[in-house]
C-alpha cells in the first residue's frame, strides 16, 4: 500500500512539474485575469484610473491584428507585428504623452521573440 502512495505522489509531482513548466502563460488567462495582471503591472506608474483603462484598452485591442496572420510568411508576419507595435505606441503616446507611454511599454511584458524574458529566446539570429 505504501508503494502505491509513493508512486501516486511521484506521478502527481511529475504532473505538477509539467504544468508549472508550461507556465500558465498570458494566453491561457481569461480576459479578466489579463486585465487584472496589466493593472498590477501599471500600479508602480501611478496612473489615474482613466489612464489605466486607456492603456488596457489599447493593449487588448485585437482589431489591429490581421486575420490571416498564420498564413503569412515569417517576413510578412514580422512586418505586420512591427506595424501593430508602431500603431500601439502612437496611440499610447497620444493618450499619455511620450514619456509616460515609454514607461508603460517598459512595464508591460512583450511577447514575440524572447517573450519579454531576459536573454531572449525564440528564433533570433
């Protein structure tokens, strides 16, 4: 009986490790969880509630994303992402001013090559 419990504990530990390794990630969160996480990241900047809502709306705006992004080549996808980033930056600068927009962008984890992690990652050359 002890062997069964030990075996179950090992399997449970391995399963928990696999789940933790996947990270739970930003994409696996509900929209409400993403908004709450963004607001937590913005707290040190002392933004007003209106500014926070504006930043969250801009960062969550998916209407800029091309629908056929999966069908694009790597170069086209990178160009589209660059365009979306530029549009997002301009919108933030318009709503917050250049200095505050820069601070907001530094506070927000960016996905893509490197995933916002130190040391990068992905398929960088």
